[in-house]
C-alpha cells in the first residue's frame, strides 16, 4: 500500500491507521463531489457551446477551429502544471479550474461575437487542464492502487459527463443560453467540496533525477499515447459528433442522449479495468483500445443517420476510450518516483490535449472538402492506427 506523500511535522500528534483510513475515505467523498459538479458543468458546456455557435451562424469549419483553440490552451496549461504543482497545492489548482469554467460558460451568453467564443474556448481548455490534472494527482497520492483510485475519479467524472449533455439537450431551444448558465452554476457549486479536500503539500524536487524527458520513459510513454487516443475521441465527441448528428436530422434532445451514451460506456470501460494488476496486462489492454476507439468513431461517421447504429458505435468507442483514460495516467504515475507523479500525469494530459487539438482541426480541414460523415471516417481511421506503438521516443535525449 502506498503511503500518502508528505510527512507530519516534527512533534505533531501521531495519526493512527484507522484515523488515516477515515481521513482518506472522507477526502475521497469530497473529491467525488467536486468531480461530479465540475464534470456535469463540462458535459453540459461541451454540447451547448458548439450548438450555440451553430445557432449564432458559425459553420462546421469555424466550430472545429474553436474547439481546437480550446485544446491549445489545455495543452499549454498542462505543460506548465508540472512546475506549478511544486509551488501550489493541488486543491487550489482544482478551485481555479471551477471558477474558470464558470466564466467560460457565461461569456457566450453575454455575447455571440467571435471574440467571446474564442476566449470562452481558451478558458474551457485551461479549466479542463487544471481540474483533471489536479484531481487525478490528488487521488494517486493516497493509499492503494493508482488504477482503482483513477477508476473512481473517472467513474464520478463520467457520471457528470453523462448527465450534463442530457440536461443541456433538454434545455436547448432556439439557443443554448440556459444550458450554459446551468453549467456555470454547477461549476461554482463545485467549489464547496473542493474547499474540503486534504491540504496535501506541493511536490518536492527529485534529487538524482534520471536524465532526459520524463514523458519518454518506459511506462510514461504508453500512458501518454493512451491519452492521445482518448483525447482524439473526446475532441470529436465535443465538436463534430453533435454536428454530424444534427446534420443527419436528429433533434437536440436526441443528440444529447447519444453523446451521453458515449459517456455512459466510457464509465463502463473505466470501471471494468479497475482491478487490472500488473503493467503487462495494462499494456495489452491499452494496445487493443486504440484501434477499437478509432474504428468505432469511423463507423459513427458512416451511421450518423441511424440513432441505433450511431449509438452502438459511440458505445463501443466509449468503452475503449474509458479504459484508456484510466490505465494511461495510472501506468504513467506508477512508473516514476512518487514526487514525479504529478508531472507524469500532467505529461499524459499534454499529449491528450494535443490530440484534442489535432482531431477537430484535421476533421475541420476534411469537412471543407468532403461531407462531415466522410471526414469522420478518415479521422477515425487515423485514430485506429497505432502510430505510438510503431514510433517510440528515446527518453535519454533532452
């Protein structure tokens, strides 16, 4: 069993093991509550923002570019988190994310001009980066298995992502203002459980650190590439999947339900791998998850006109992506020094955010010359190709 990072100060009262267990159980409940509120807000905003952009007169290419902008800010935000977590506690990072997401969701309610949309997407990217890295880092510093801890976080997070699109779809009429305001309110409410999290100290600098890039180390790289696949899936789910379904003639409520199907099966995929033990078994599952995710998203592009077939394709992609988004950070964090866990999880997030940027951008380029369904087929095929298993970086180069 791993002990939590950090030691009590000299002369502090001794904490017995039952007290430690109770403290971590209480902390886990607060982490779950914060995840539920934030992920609900994010799920609602992920559906409402692109549909609000369409209602405001923006075309599918512009929506893809706006989603890519969010991914850029998420990627750059994660790049700095490894250093930031050495000076700032993770609970503060989580709180910042909640406030930023609330501001992001409110901006396009005030104005549908291009500048507010761009700023809203930039802020949403920062919120994603800070919250997921902060919450995942917080739980792997406790006792027990990283896979189980992250499975619990992802379970609660995906439950929120399941409910958010459904509620957003029901609230969206001629515009998405109400859904966006509900998302903002949920993000603010998430500050309540965040304020109750354990005050774990910032990470310390590791002495005699191995040379080279941390993300290229064995175990960390596999975790990063899992993030690439899961990020591409999430990028399409938050941009062109809703648009493809709307263009195929589905009502907004149906779109919300189908997106929720993908998120629901991501819950299942994440939960199914919670008892995976051993790096070898985790790697085997991760190698299978990449082609399944991509092939299912390609099928979604072909079957967008059928709610049943589209739902089945989204379900298959969700199971595979859910497994990847749990196993990837867990493998990466368990492959490094305890004081490098935050940096390792941030590294997987950087690659995930890079994929969140590339997948909608590639699809946007394809949409300019082909129907949206065909564009998604091509993007899905690119996701399915296990490029990260063919080309492996060298950790020793700096």
